[in-house]
């Protein structure tokens, strides 16, 4: 300890010398500055007059809901693995994934189906699976799967709705922030009326330059703990549905399955220019709300929204927490 | 599983993982008990990369060594350097800090009383990189 103190005195002297020249706040060399953080181009979505992407190409992640289950036995096999993925145009992120995608694949089953589930861990560290749609002992089903190992079990979804699934390995915030989540739809045994259906998973990204890949980003744990995300996305890529608007018909019923994966930010989900005719909270048909403008989708929760767009035009959908929309949680419907 | 010599605590989490237990809390408990300058060695069947950020946030530098059979040993050294530490505290703890602050043209304008977080912000220096650099130098 005494050596420690001696050296510390030297340190203070050196510090004073080193800084004497700099203490007048001279312009600093470019090398000493941080490299400029990337930014998602903010969208002005406040009046439904946002500059809308003109791309007719589909968005990178297809927002359409998959078809309902056709069999009473649904086999789901997911692999955990690392992948470098775009989280905004031109921004690559070193993600941890289910099946190489963020979010993981949308899973759709029907109340009372039997789900035959296998998780194979092809990643470099332990991962696990936590289905919010299941009622099961986590100590049996949501356990860590070692690299190269797998887990298999069956369960029966008994409550309809749209649910989060995610990796539950500690520290959970890290596994979720790195991309290990997805949406699982449980259709009620008596199906909802036909509609044009989309799935949106909202989540945040907390980034710093990756240590091993030039140009890529990786998780910044301090930013995560400080609740300071760089990007917030629907379906894993900031602004993708503003740049590639989703085409619908005016007047038709639109059904939106919205899940908030977080790990931290609630989604105040809202469609500009529309009112939700029905909102299924988590999402039992018997308890639908009617005539609602904005509904908080909690972190770790899901809601089913129904609405229609009354006339042709462009209708943004956002989290009405507008700092988050500005960071990328915004998309567009174009009604014809 | 927990072995303690003078300054090094070793925690081999392989038996816990083999038994299906979650070692994260045990690791955090062990880390909290490490004094300044002390070392916590974690032995795991995979590279415990998530710990770098989590224990880093608690002030630990790390050095990773692959073992035979695919396991890893990581030595975490408690440097006490966190975002909330002041520039003066860090300079006092780590002689190498002076040169690092100098290379980023970070000054002692407020007597070093600013936290690293505030000071990095004021000087346009990337905090995560600065912390990693300071911790690594302090652990050397
Ligand atoms: Cu995981």
C-alpha cells in the first residue's frame, strides 16, 4: 500500500505537468476527439406530414403476420447464435440472436395447440428461452443451455394474445439488449375476424464502437444502465417502415400485434390520424377496449390493436414518447 | 469452488453450471468482496464475455487466458476506476492515468473534482473507451 501512495504522488505531479499546456481549452486535435457517434436521421412525424420514404422495395424485415397454425402440433426449433446485423441504415451491430435475426422469428400458434420446442445453442455462451405465453416451471424449462447443447420440451398455450419471448440468462438486460427476443401470437380458439395483420416488436439499442470489428457497434452496458439508448426500432431496424412504408387499403381493418421487448422503454403506441376501434390487452378478446388513442405497451408485454384508416393518405405509427420516435421508433402506413 | 490466496480469489463456476445453477449472483457477490488492487479469477467452460461489461462497470480490468479443453480463466483486477470516480481520485490511484488524461487533452480545470463521466463529456472523449484504457493501465 505504501508503494501505491508513493507512486500516486508521482502520478499527480505528472498529471499537473501533462495538463499545464492543455488547461486553456485550446482546440483539440481530431485524434483526441471521440469518433462522431452515428445518428438515426430524425423524422418529423408530428403532423402526419413526415418526409415519407418513396421506396417501393419491401422493408428489410417483413412486418406481415405469419398465417395461423394449421396443425394442432406445432414444432418450433430455434438456434441461438451471434450475428452482425443492421440496426439502422449503414449501422452494423454485433447481435446475439434467435435464428440469426433480431427480433427472432414470429411464432404463431392457436390456443390449445401442443408446442414441441427445441432450443439449440450455437453461440459462444449460455442462453435460454423464456416464453411469456407459457405457464411452466422456469426452473425446468427456462434454464441455461450451454454452448453446443440443446433443450427440448412440450407446452400448451392456453391464453390467447401476443406475447414476448426472450432469453432469460443473466444478466437478462444484456441478453435482451443484444437482440434475444421475439413475438409469439396465440390465436384464440374462435379466431378473430379477418383483417390485414402486422407484427411490430419495439426495442432499444445501446451502442459503442465494437472492439473487434472496425465499423460495427456493440453493446454499451453503461448506456444501458443509464437508460440512454442510441436507437429505438420496430422490428430491429430504426426507421425501416418510414423508409419503406407499409401499403394498406383505406377503410380496411388493420390488426397490429405489438410487443415491447425493451429492455427498458415503454411503448406509447399510437397511429397518427387513427383511433383504435379495439385494443386487446394481453390480449383476451373478452376484455377489448374500444375507442382509444394511445396505449402503453409495457416492457415485456403485448397488445393487439385494431383500426382503419379513413381515407387515402400517409399515417405514421409511433411510440408517442417522441424522443424514442425520433430515435427510430416510427413507421408509416400508406393507404390507397 | 472458492479458493483464496493472498490477493487472488478464484471462483470456478464449472461445477455450478454442470449442476444447472446460475452462477451470476455468486460471481457478483465474490466481485463485491474484492478489495482495491485485489484479483478475482473466474474459471468458466466458455469465455464469460458478459462479465467484462458488468464487472467493468464495477471498476474491474480483465485479462483472459484460454485453458486446455476449451475452458477460460479470466483475471479481474479491481482498479476502482468507474464512471463515477473523480479525475483526481483516479490520478491518485493509478500513476499511468496522468499520461492517459494528457493524451486526451483532459485537464484538471476544476481541481480534478469532476467525475470521469462529466469530464469525458466536457472534453468530447468517448467514456467507454477512456474507462477501458484507464483500467487496463491501472491493472498492469
Ligand atoms: Cu441469451
